[in-house]
């Protein structure tokens, strides 16, 4: 995922929290402003020393500084240690995950900095923002609850199986992505069952619990590519 791809979901997240959002002002990647409250987010593809350094520098402007990176599928020891360092520095963490239906940002933990802000530098940033126009919200999914990429992909698979019936893994994978293999084989939520080799169906439990994801279900059903995918597979099965 490119750094530029991190911006739209972060923008949508901040706007859902009531901030006006600006990009690339006085070396800051993303700035959220709510009256005199400032939030700064620094974006990077990887959680490295350069990103930590940028975050510490931005604490001269506000105590609310987040680092933002793509979400890892699994947390290992190295990642947990990095998160500990981020917390010790008083920084917050935002991760961006991609599911088959959207790319979404979520707050992992809030910043807890008590460092003194450089009021002169902060004022320069505020003046810069005052001279800018605000970008309109183009996120389009700020009202959809934030889950995890694993959970959302599971919901997508459940919708496919509900709409089409028992389906081959290769067909599910073509829309839901490679994560589908792991989700169906482990069946963590008990939503799926293998009806025969390489073919899966949704369980009664899956149908019932799918009702609790109304916003994602509606978002998915509005997508033309999902409707086309389902219609195509339905026609193929009917032949």
C-alpha cells in the first residue's frame, strides 16, 4: 500500500470525529482541526525510526500526534515492541486495513503526550490552515462501523454464500481475495461449512449473525461489482 493510499481513509476517520482535514501543511502529512484543537497524523508504509522521529517533531505543534501505517494481518513480538515504544513516546497509532469492500482507518490507541507545545510554531501552522480551503468529504463510508479486515472479509464471504448458495473456493477468492482461504478453513466464527472438497456454504449461525452487520451488508449490496459478480456466478451455476 502506497503512503498516498493511506490519506483518504485517515481523512474520513478524522472527519467522522468532527475535524476539518488538511494535507501537507508545514511538513505535516495530515492535520485535523476542530476550532483550536489540532490533531496531526504522519503517514508511512512501515513503522520505522524515521516515522517515530517525525512524530516526536510534530509534538512541538500539538500533544495529539498519531502515526499511521497499514495494518499487519498478524501481530508479532517485534510489532508489539514497536507499539510499546510509540506509547512511551506519548504518540498515538492509527492503522489502515483493506477489505474486499473498502479501505478503512481505525484508532488503535490515543496519544498521551504532556510535552510543552511550541506556541510560535503552532501559530504558524494555524495561520497556514486559515489560508487554505477545506477539502470536501469524499470517503463515503464514515457511518459504517469499523471492524477488522478479517471480520469484514468474513462478512463479504457470508454475503456471497447467502446470495449464491454453495460456492467453490476459487470463485469466492476471486472477489474476497486470498484471505478467504484462511477464513474458510479455520471458520473462526462458525459461519461456514464445507459441503464438499473446495466448496463452501453458509451455516444457520452465519445467516443469523450476518443480520448484525447491516451497514456493511448495505454498502456491499450497493456495489455494482458485487452485484455483477453474484449475477455472473448465479448464471454459471444455472447452466
